[in-house]
């Protein structure tokens, strides 16, 4: 397998349709014995962290394409892992014992702090892009706002249905998905006063039995991406709330939360599928750009593009690093 470090052009290459179509698997990792349930690139893009149903945490070096460190969370289990702003600490949800969120030192595998309050499984977790705040959402039908430095949450929102939420790129507002049909926008400085904007997303006939399972702002802040439990992804105008595109064509036969992600330039949207293929759409026109075959033998639940380097990562039980084929 070729070394994935000696390609400085990757930092300067422009992400075009041709480049996107040329992506090929550069490295496959088979460290895990069960499904990889989440992954997250560091802000600098030099490392990637993953959590798995086998209760392990792996850190990968994105420049050398090698596993860098492995940790275990056998007592509490691990899901929804995210780096904090320091690459030597992370937060994650629990799958055993209780539904606390845990703040982990990756240096010595010791917990710094627990965040308790949720009474059912945590299904949404995200860090602010600018400071120590983070959001969590649980099947107890609450969304909570936290600060890493305090074990008591800053605020609680009660809502019907599966909770989805995320921060905008500037960390000034956050969006919450309510009842799979409404997006509410909150100002972080006055979130306790309620939302400053509400977007009602009209449901089509094919949407009726589909839940929203994820929400992300585009890196440029112009769009909101709604992942669902079905075979569709919605792209919403972040300022006006109208649905710009509905991305379809990928399979989700088990109706599980498939992650959808933007590329760093906000031009493309990525998603995995049940058949182990990666689907890529254009944001501007909503057209399918590429369907990439992979070595994934199971559903690709997690997929993200590196924020700094021209590479992406996808995961089922295996982790695959993808690079553009420079010869194409």
C-alpha cells in the first residue's frame, strides 16, 4: 500500500468533480471486531479518532496512514466520539452502566469529568467549533447544552421525537431538529429565551415514516444537511429554511442513522449506504456526482472528509482512508 504522506499537492489541490470521481481506497484497517459507530477528524486534520461497538477507541495518523494508538472503554462502552479543541482529549457517550457523557484524556486513558442528566441513550453529540461548549441529545427527548469545565448542564430543551442538533461554523447559534419536521435556531447567548427562527419543513409522502437522525451546517454556514433513517438526505437553506435538494439513490435497508457529511469547501455531500458504496452529490445542482465502490462488506454508517487534507475516511467494521488518484 502506497505511503499517503508524500503528496503535498493534496493540501493545494482544488476539489473538483473530476478529483472527487478519482478517489480510491488508499489504506484499509481491520483492527475492529465489531461495527465502528463514529469517527472524527482533529481540527488540524492530522489524526482521526474512532469508536466501536467492540468498546475500543483507535487513533489514526492521517499523514502516515497508520494506527497511532488504541484505548478501551470496557466498563462504559463508547459511541459518538468527538475530539475537543485539544487533540489529546475527547468526549463520548456511553453504551453501558448509565447514559452519561464522558470527557476522556487520550494521553493516559483517564476520565477527566462525567456529564450526567440524560435518562436514556444519547444519540446526538457535537462540540462547538470555537469554545468548550457541546450539545447532546437523548432518547429521553431532551437536548442539553454543556460546558466541558462544568459537570452540570447549562440548559435543557424538552422536545418530541428523536433529537438532532448542531452548532453553526462560527459557534454563535445552534440548530435543533424537532419532531422530524421543524428546525429551530437558537442564539447561544440567549438560548433560554427560545428560538429566534423556526423553519417548518414540509413533508412529502415518501417522508412520512422517516425520522431525522442527524443535522449538520455546511462549513460556509449557508446550508443545513438533514440525515434520515431512510434513503434520503435533505439540504436546507440555513437562512430561509426552504429545502433546496433531496439527495437519494443510496440504500438504507435497515433504516439506521447513516451519517452524511459536507466536503470542507461546502461543494459536495457524502454518504455511505447499505451496499458498501459511497455516494457523492453536488450541492449547487443537487446532482449525483459519483458512486464509488469500496471494500466495505457491510453498511457504511460513518463517513467524513478531512478538514485540512485531500482525503476522506469511511467505516463499517473496517476503516478505509481514501485519496484522489493523481494519475487520473
